[in-house]
């Protein structure tokens, strides 16, 4: 199902992160549907667009991964200012930080000025993750365990659907419990907020922990745009400077449109091959 530009939802700014392209768990259909249905003046990709860690271990890249990249570049060509802030899984792109490619800027971090004049520090957030900072090998071990957990999560979701139960994410539940257990070691949100204070910003926008959030912490507006592996969430700024987290899985007719997009892509490839 194609969307005309006049039918798209228009925002001042859009923030997405943690797409993890290059893995089977990347929700490419959902990302493509979101990008087709929305337009903005600014589009921030706040890290982990591509999962280089996974690609080094096992190469996985299909047409849909290409489609996502092409869609982002097409938005830039049509006038959207795209700002790419690499994360820890695509940290190799930090080597080209500070360069612009047309209307695409690659930055280690930046400050976004909202429509209401407030300044928001934008960064992926991995530098405040004590596990990654102090023990990179442990982080990569955790990444391997997370991939296995996601495989198990697919089975759990399928079983619950078969027996008529609602959606429930085992990985999200366990991640929540683990996060609570290690709060005394790593105060991720508090560290990010302190950085915003030091940069004299009124807010901070990040990704990395795959948990969308919108709240005040010590007088700083803390915003996390979530991820496109499990939750499929995005952060949007309205034209009056108001922020909102969009849970794209809960959007009306979204899943139907993803299926339509999948059939359209399949038919296009078949036609090209014939």
C-alpha cells in the first residue's frame, strides 16, 4: 500500500534508532511502513542503524535492508535533513563523523533545537553504559545472548498466538528484570541527564537501551526513542515543540499495511526476475 505525500503524517522532527539492519531480527517491513507514512523537516537516526557486530560474525543482508537505506537517502534527496549519529553496533561510521553527504550529516552527537527554543542533546548513549565502557568483550557476549533470547522470543510469541493469548515479549520482560537488578551498577538515564546538564541543555534524546521513555529527571526532559527490533517505536516532535512517542505496532491497520508492503516487494522482485 503506497501513501501519497499529502496523506503522510507531517512532523517537525523524527527520531529513530536501533534498527539493527544486517540481522534477521530487524523489523524492515515495519520501518519501511513508518518511513512511507511519515514526513518531517528533520530525521535523526540515533545509532545502531546497521549491526556491524552481527555482520562480522554472519553476513545477512537482503533486499529489504537495501530498501530501508534507499528510503532514508530518498528522504534526504527530497529535502529532509537527515542526521546520523552512529552507535556502538555501527561505531565504525564514527570515523567519518563531522562529514556531510548532501543533506545527510554524520555526527558523534549534536544538539537539537526544538520549535519552542529548548535545546536537546542527541546521542546514542552507549558511552554511559558501564558494561560497554569498562568491558567491551562482556558487551559482545551479552549481544550474543540477546540474539539467542530473541530466537526464543519468536517461539514464545508464536505459541501464545496459537493458543489465543495476547502479545507478550519474553525478551522485554527479562530485560526489564535484569535492568532492575543492575541499577546499582549502571545508572544509564541519570548519566545521560548529567551530560545534558553539563552541555547546558534542557533535554536529552537517546537510544541504545531499547526502551522508549518520556519523563523528567532532575529537571531535564529525558527522551528515549526505543527500537525497531522489538517495540517498533519512534519519537516525534510536533510543530509546536511537543514530543510524542509513537508505538507503531499499535497504529491502526499497520500490520495489514506491512503485509501489503511485503507482497508488493515480493511481486516487484518476481517481475524484475521474469
